[in-house]
C-alpha cells in the first residue's frame, strides 16, 4: 500500500487545486455547483483501515466510529468522505458527530474555534486500497486510480481523521 505524503501533486496536475484547498471542501463545492447534497453511506463502530491506525495513534484492536458519505454536486457524486473518531470521544468533544445524519461535517469543523486542522497528507489510491474498493462498490462501477487527502482535526487534543477521496466528476467543477 502506498504511503501518505505531505507533498502535493505538481502545479500542472488538474487535481492540485482540490487537493491543496485548506478550507471547507463542502463550502467550495457549494460555491461551484447547484444541487449539493450529502448522502450518508454508513455510520457505525468498526475497526479503522490499516493505514489509519498509525495516524490516529490508536492500537489496532480498538473500534471507532466510522462515517462515510458521498458529496453530490449537480446530481453527480464528487467526493467520498470517510471520517473516524474514537468511541470514547462520541460522548466527549466529538459528540456532535452522532447526530449529523446527512448534514455536512464541515459545519462542526469549520465553525468551531476550538477545532484545529493539522497538515494535509496525499496519496493516489487504486485497487489495493480499501477506500478505492469502497468508492467502486458504492458507485457501482470500476474507477481509475483516485487522489485522496486526509488530515487530523483536533479539539481539546482529541483527534478526528477526515479522508476525502476525489471522484473524477469533481474536475467538471473546475479547479
């Protein structure tokens, strides 16, 4: 499995503008397309993916809340968003996650002055990565390799990992 890196793709890469944007991805999509909506795919306690344990600083046997949604713009899926919070934090600093439903996570992250975002990491994923497999399954079609980014958000020192997998249709919204 490829390693996540802090180095973004080159300036010539059409994905760079989306990958390196530090603000709310939801708000950026809304500003570029009509018909934005969040489709919740799952939200349940389960074990994080193998490459997520180290970044979260968690032992491999611990379950966490995993929330997956598809962000749609103009009736088309543009991002698979995958977020993880420790089980104990669902009754503490990240309790707002439990009742999000189809509301964007951005509301909880970018409006709270106590939330701090750590640096972005990037990777190109393909058939070897569980999130690529998940995107193919959810969309019901085979996909090319996909760019993904992730970062940790911290509130009172407690981490929430957000990974965003960019689907090919996002490029139709411009960079």
